[in-house]
C-alpha cells in the first residue's frame, strides 16, 4: 500500500467516525540513518534518509481545544484536551498538540484519524513520523504557517518531554525536512540541513527488522547520553580550550588523554569523535556518488557502535555479519538507538533477492526467530494537502 491508499483509508475512517470530511491530510515518513549513530545529541553530523513508509493523519479543526483521535493502526481512540496526560500512542498526539498550542498561543483542538505503515519498534522512527504528521495536520488545519523547520523543532521537544528520552534532533528533522530521492546531511550543532542526492541508480536500501526490542532501549540510551556528558566534563578539564560537547574534541585528543578518562568513557568518546568524521566523509562520498567508500564507512560505523559505544546486540550483529558474507553489499549497520531494532544495508541494484534469502536463513538458524526484510525507496519529508471537499 502506498501513501495514496493510506490517504484514502484515513479519509474514509475520518468520515465514518466523525460524519464529516477532513480539511487536511498530512503524511510524514520514517527514516534510516546511513552513518552518524549516536552523534546527534553530541552536536555531530548525521546522514539519514526518509523511507517510503508513512504516518498519515486526516484532520479537521475544532475551536473548543478538544482532541479526538482514532488510530486504525492500533484500533484505539482517545478523547482528550490540550495539556491532558495520556498514555501510549495518544501521548504523542496530545503531547505534540500541547507543545504546538503553547508555541502559537492558541488552541489547536481537532478531530483526527491516523493510519500508517512505518514498522513499530523497529528503530525506524515511527514515533517521530507520528509527531511530525500530527503537527503538520494541526498546522494545516489551523493555518498556523509554522513551516517544516519549526515543526521539526517542536516535535523534537515533544519527544524529549513526552517520552523522557534525551534524544537528538535527527529523527524529527528528517521526517519533516527530507527531499525525495535525497539523503540529508544534518549538522546537529548549527542545525544546518543539506540535501545530498541518494544515487538510487547505484544502490538500493534493504532494512532488516530483527524483531527484538530490548528493554534497555530507553534507559540504556539515556545512560549513553550521560556518559558522553561525563566525557565532555573530563576533557573540558584537561584540554586547553573550551569543550562544550564531543563535537569540540578530535580522536587525537581522546588518544592523548586516554588516562584522564575511565575506560568506558574513553571508548564512548572514541566512537563519537570518529563517527562524526565518518559521517562527514560519508556525506562527501555520497555527494560524489562513491558508493564503495560510503559502504566502507557504513561497516566501520557498525564496528564502532558495537565495540566502542556498545549499543549493538547479538541479533543485530548476526544480521550485519550475514550481509558481510554476501556479494553486492556495499555496507550494513544497525540503525536507531540500539539493543534491537533494525539493520540498514546498501546493496547493488537487482541484488536484493539473493541477499535477502541468505540473511533470512542465517538469522533463522542463529537467532531462532524470523526477521522482516524491507526494500525501501528514499522518500521526501512532511507533506500536507488541503482537501477541496473539506
Ligand atoms: C534514536 C534517537 C536519535 C538518535 C539515534 C541514534 O533513534 O531517537 O535521536 O540518537 O537513536 O543515532
């Protein structure tokens, strides 16, 4: 099903539940990240791409601050007010609406119907795509004129406040700002965003969901954020210049001050400082269409996330190793926060079928469960359509 089908479904659901047509339909994609793992909250460089899986939201404005939402994905509804505390997926809806209402200082109530096909819990940013689609729908329905960048910033705030994960800006920025057929080079310090052509004639995207999501995902993530902060404080003491984040540190600084850092902090800092350089090199390689060099940086990114940052797990490593055995694979690495979720691989066009068979068989025998394999196209970010019948 493409987003047009989801749009039709969500419009029909809306009419069914609320007895009226929606005024707008917004869609926002999930994402993969090619290189730049766990560097967004260290002011680093990331190289993500939006995928052709979407959260689609139909909306009609209300003037009484009430939010009624129905998710076909979850087959659940919520009826709340801006500012209410609710749980689960509804928290993303109400949390995003509340941040938006605060930012524009007006009530942004609405009736909403939500559908979509971003795999959940797979490290592909289904939550960011939900936030961005909700914000885009409310922006369109109330004619707020916020623009994609402001929407991305507000959705990032919603994620950190609602979920309590100290995540970086990558997911919401990608879902809101991506251009079709382009990856994004995001400088998470300056928040400058550049589009880099994806060269889909030279490579395709395969994503393997391991179907494991470890409990560590949230707590372990926040631990890593804290360790990076500790490394910054330690290096700020010993370097002869101001260190505000690991962006201000080079891999050579880390080597020179290895004794000033406890062993895990040294490894964490080494990952972040080398990964930022890999992401910069990867963006340059992609811009030149040099998929071989890009692929080498992708493999190296996984090794560093596994050994120095220690956010991989046995299931992710099995999949990356299985890709490594195959011809026609430029590179593969884990995506997302870690300890489960998905692996992204860059493969030669036409090579996906044989590679998929090999990876599925290896995973089945090593992990004892099935993985899900997806072939994605690189998509554009948030799009909002006003419906004439609305
Ligand atoms: C999660 C977070 C992102 C980013 C990645 C790791 O997806 O939401 O902000 O930190 O992990 O690169």
